[in-house]
């Protein structure tokens, strides 16, 4: 099968870009509208929001309210500027992040056009649709974290590079490395490609973002005494992953999420089909794009102790562009069926959880978590406002810090390190007023982690001890259960000591 040969790149009027941006922004914002008032989730509450508030209130670009780490301050500075203009509220935060996400969809659309110039039809619309339906993008689009903005600027950098607009590309890379430090692999990869083509002068332009990231690291080291902000971050993110078993497992996990999970296998089959039946993926543009995907996967396998799926978001637009291009080579009926199946599968996975533990932020499970914890906070504020609450993070932060959106007045908390049997066994229950247990991780009734060889493997190499089940909690906690809340498999139990009234 011979690919369609696209013509010369046409000049597009700025007004056309505006129309498409407004179209995509309307889809992104309206689809998230019921969620924009949700309080802050997990890492938002633990680091990003406190760091942004430090900039807003004290102009401190290196956080003191949260443990300083290597993350550059661009997104936090952006949020501080938004709050100064629109006021501090979860809704203003969510809408500010959705604005960047809308630009990300537009950039994905334009990148798909650039990559698919030799393909008939309009695969760029499908690529943008896949991104909007993606559970990972849908969740991350509204969260005050770094990965959706990093996706935007990675996509823009690749788009400008393929259009041979080297200086705009280098400028975007400057912003990218100030959004997230791992974005430095983009200018380094593009510089290596240009050096391979012996375009030395163009390659040198990508030294600027690398130099600016180096300046940030020097400033951080001078302020904190450590180049990464703290040594624990280095141990967990740089040293901990280097076990060969962990490396292999993390690589398989990355490949599984990109090419199999969420019905991605439908698109992967189309990519393999196109690779074997045509030459569309052998163009210079696609070879550069695949290079970025490969480098990103390798980097995220070697670096990053948490191995979170959201770290893959910067290369998701390339993946969906490839799937859309591959599907465009099918005959009309199979193309329509497979495209609809992939779109429907992605949309459904916003609500359907997998049969194994996963980060709640990978789909709308994070919204269930936030609503559940908001309901719990309302109950505690009403019935036990003066009690000291024993629980684990992040509920400790949610109850004690009103700025996170859960309570209007901070409550007293006692932080437990975890819910392990040893921790619960060491508690002096006579001194406990209220204890709140909750599902910190997804543990469905039919979970792959209930297969004991797999569970033992995970505990051995990832030091991951599963939390007790709800039934185990109730057996180990010698206090009466006062309240129970549940949403789609997630739960919260409130235990109250009748001998210690608040």
C-alpha cells in the first residue's frame, strides 16, 4: 500500500488557529465543568499547591512550606499569577490548568497534521479526539501538576522542529525545562539529531535550555545545600530504580500502558499494520518523533521511583497521532469501527478501574477520592470539630490545612506513618479520640495482587506492603465504628473512642 503524498505546507491564517483553539477549549472546559470546584488531590496538596502559595504570599521561588525538590517553578509561578488576578480558589486553579490543556489539544492536532502529511483523510481530528477521551489526559488536564503542561511544550517543540523553525523550538524548550526538569531530554535529543545531520549551528541553539536548567539547579543547591533540593529525592528517584529487576518491571509497565492498556492495543495493531504495509512511519518526521518516544521511555525507566503513568503524558500525543495515522490506512468500514472502539474504550476507562492497583489520578477515580474525603471532612467538622484525628497522609493535610479546600477551619491531627499491622499494634488506644481509616490504594475484590506469587514479588522488589482490607481494619481497631462512607470501591471508616469525648 502506497501512502498518499501530501503537498507543500500551506500558510494558515491566525484566525483559523483561534477558531480551532476555541473549539478544543470548549470541549475540554465543558467536559470538566462538574469537577472544577473539587479540592486538591494528593501531590497537589502535598507539594504543588504549597509551593505555588509560597510564591504568591512571599515571592519564594524555592518552597519552604513543602520539602524543596528539583522541580522548576514555572507552573507554580503561573498559578500564583492566576491567583493574584482571579483569587485563590480550586476553581481558578482548575480553569488555569484547563487553559494549558486546551492548548495541548490544539498542539496535538497540529502535530498530527504535520506527521500525517502523507496520509489521506483527517487523522488529526481522531488524534485530538483520542487525547480528549484519554483517561490519563482527562484527569491530568485539571490537576495542578507538571505533566500536562510538559506535554503541551514537548508537543510544541516537536512541531516547530519538524517545521524547521529551530529558534522557536529552542525557545519552547526553554519553557519546557522550566516546567519540568525531565523535559531536558527533548532539547538534548533534538540537538543530537541535528548533530547527526551535521547542522552544528542549529544544534548549538539547544544548549540554551540546558544552561537555564543548570542555573536553576545551581540556585537550588545554593539555597538548600543540595543540587536536587534534598538527598531523599535522589535516593528514591535516581538510586532506588537501578535494581535490574525493578528496571525490567518498570520498562514492561511503561510499554504496557502505552501500547496495551485502555484499549490502546486497538491502535497499536493499526500502527503495526501501517508499519508493515506502508512507509509512512519511515519519514524523517516520524523517525524524530519515535526517537523522542524511545528516549522518554528509557529515561522514565531509569529515573523516577514512583513510576507513575502521568510521567508518560508528554509522548501521548505522538502515540495517538501514530494510531490515527495507522487507522487511516484501513478500509473505510474497519477504520470507522476500530476508531469508534478505541474512542469508546478510552472514554469508558475514565470510569472503569483495572483489576490491579493503580494511581487514582490515572482516571476519574481521583474525583471519587476527593468527594469521599470531602464528605468525611464535613462529617468530622460537624460532629467532632475539636477532636484529635489519628490518620495517615494525605488526609492529615486535608483536615489540618484549610487552604486545600476540605475544611474551613484546621483540625487537630496525629499523623501515622501507615496502616500496617505493626503501626496499628503500637498505638495506645486509650489516648485516641478519633481514627480514620481509608483506602489509600485501589484493591478490588478480584485483583491480580491477590495472586500470592505476584504479591510476594511486588513486596520483595518494590517494598510495597498492601494496606489492610476494610474487614482487617475493623478486626484490628478496638474502637466502635461511628461512620462509613463509600464511592465506587473506595471507602472511609471513622472510629470514635467513647471514653475520649472531644
